């Protein structure tokens, strides 16, 4: 890459690096920001977050963040406060927080380049950043507002700062790394894996640096863990304030989930899970291999080639890093600590997934997202610099392989498909419902196969026309929260609103359908209290 840049831009390799870096960031920006409002996800979770941030901007501060996808506990509120200025700057359009996530995604591309260049050389940094910038999975998670989508940036930054702390032994950097971990923990609880990686890495580094004096080793490791812990508590302080005030309900839920839920721990599937995670880390992120459970490579030759090529790429990349690590340790090279970080990050990160018994989704790899790209970047850079026998053949085959990987990634970019325009669909449906209310109080319900109604409620709130929430008869014995009309949105084509057991419908009481409409991709019903005067359609 850099040799090619030297040919294109002349003698100034510094100028070439600046131009190449700018072009990669420009490409990353385009792929993350182009028509972001048309392609972004805006469903129940996004609507819920937008409602909370709307309330924050109107003075209702919170110390709780989104709920975790499993376990029934909450995250910290930091993501909401990251969203707030962007929602305000975009005049409460939900595209604002999505732009915020995209900007962090672009910053992650630069960070991948910086880390790759510093640890493995400029060529490796360019290749890693370029592949990261065009990965369809990475792009998809960089174009929508969702709390796990910030994990790649903060995970990589946390580990990079920790590496700087280890190499310089500066207390402030250990503290800063702990703060960043506290931030990351508020985006997804899989940051606990990151915490374990950090603990193992610090221990291994100190064991390597201080092997002759046990007392000094123990004193040093305790000091560094203390600095990390103080930093973590500082970064986690908003959430911790809620826990202290309410008796640590979420901490207790997390402990119960880990120890007693049956969804964590070893088992017969331990090795299978590790193998699956190893392959998906390279297949889903780097070579855009389809979800393994959806394809059978025994039936299609091209899928089999795709599978084995991905496996070879992943295996070759980690073998190279392990080899470089072993050599650096044997020769006591300065690169040892950097390579140790990658070895611990990779092996501990994958092994920890073996203890998780439920389905593992792609976004669970958020704290690992940059890793396979950095490893693959180092692998290709090494092949391109090979000077042994058949070096031209090795370089040619490697370049061909890289070109194929790039082509497959570009083929999978979402711009090739029709935009979903979810945000505008939700807005259109919500505004239609409001237009049918006659500016009178109304109740509202959503019948769906898995979504929630927060997206619709958000746009209703923006219009200043919140639906009346039907309260339990114990709280509302006079049924004052039951209005004269109930609007039901059916996202499920087979839904039947009359007699439905959902509280928002059942609490309205016996009803009959007065009108129904097909709006966008849903059906909208207007229900009124039963009179028996309407003829069923």
C-alpha cells in the first residue's frame, strides 16, 4: 500500500499517508452518512430512547439508561446524554442521534488506522482501516442510534489507553482507561468481557516486567488495579448514584443472572460456541459471510470456498500475531507488550463467549469489532512484504485475495437495496392517527409481533398530542383515563383488535370497530365503546 502510494505521490511518503488517510475517512464518511435518514433503523427501542432524551431536554433528568436485552436489568444513562445535543441540534428529528453514531463510527476508522499503524506498520493500518470502513455489518451498526453501536470506538480507545498506561507506567493513564471502561459499561454489559481482558492484560504485563520480586509485583498490580477501579467508578458514577440510592437493584439482578439464571456457565457446547465465534468474527465482519445457520456449504461449492477461505484468513491472521508475539517475547523486543494485548484481547474475548448459553448476535461482538480487521491488516501487510522464494506469486495471490474481499464487502453495502425509510413510515402513521382523533382525547395501542409503540408515541409527543394511558382500575376506579376512542395500529397482518388481551385494548372495555384504514405498511383501526348500532363489515 505505502509503496503504491509512493509511486502515486512521489517521494513524500508523509504526503502519501495523509492523502490515503483522508480518502479512507472520506469513504467511511460517505458510507455512514449518505441518506442516513432513509436507511436508519427506527423501531420501538429507538423511539423509547428518543422519548427519554426528549424528556431530558425538557428538564426530566435520569440516572438510568436503556434496559439490557437479557436479564431484566438496566444500563447506565450515558448514551442518553450523548444523544441529547444531537437530538436538539436536529430539531428533535431522530436522525440526529443516528448522525452522532455515524461520527463515532468514522472516528473508529481513524482509530483503527492509528492503532494498526503503531502496532503493525503503516501498510497494516491502511488495510485494516480500509476494510473496516467498507464492512457492511460495521456500516449497518454505524448508521442507527442504538447504545451498543458505540462499543467499537470506546473498546478500542480503552485498550489503547491501557496499553499506553502499561508502557509508560503513568498513573493518570490507568485512571483514564478505567473511566473509559465505565463509559463502555453503560453501552452494553458485554463490556464485562472487556474488563476481564483488561485485568488479564495488566496482570500478564506486570508478571513479565516484574518477575524477581514477589512483593514489588503484588504492590504494583494492586496499585494498577486500584487506579483502574477508581477510574471505572468515576466513569460509571451516574449509574452508580442510582444504585446506591435504591439499594443496588440492578447489580443484584446482574449477579443473579450470572450465577443462577442458567444462561451462563460452561457446558457441552463450550467448544462449539468458541469455534462459531471464531469463524463469525472474521466471516461476518471481514468477508461478509452470511449467517452460518442460514447456509449449508456442503450443498454449494462457492459457499464452501467462501467458508474455507474465511477460515484460512482468520487462522493465518491469528497465527501470524502469535508467532510475532512468541518471537518478541523470546528476543525481549519492545513490541512484546503491544502483541500481548492482541493475544489477550483475541483469546480471552473468544473464550468468554463459551460461557454464554443463549443466542449470540452479531452486535455482541461490539467490543471485538476492530480486532479482526487489525489482525487481517497485519496479515496482508506481511504477505505484501514477503521477500522469500516465490515472493511475486505470494504477493499476487495475496493482492487477488484482498481484491476479492473488498469486492464482496462493496457488494453487500445496503445502498444497493431499496431504503426502508422506517423513520418516515412511523412518522406518517403517527400523524395519520392524530388526524383522525378530531383533536379529542384518545387511547392508543399497537398490535405487533415484536415491536413496541414508542416510535409512534414519540412523533405524537412532538405534535403535543400524547395518547391517554389507560390506568389500572385500582388507580383509576372512575375510569377517567378511558376515552371515547381507541386507535389500534396493527403491524401483524393477522391481528384482530376486538377482544384482544393486550391491556391497552382490554382496558378500553367492550368495543366495536367504527373505521379502519390501510396506512403505509400497517392497518389502523378506530374503536369506540360498544353500542350494538354498527353493522359488522
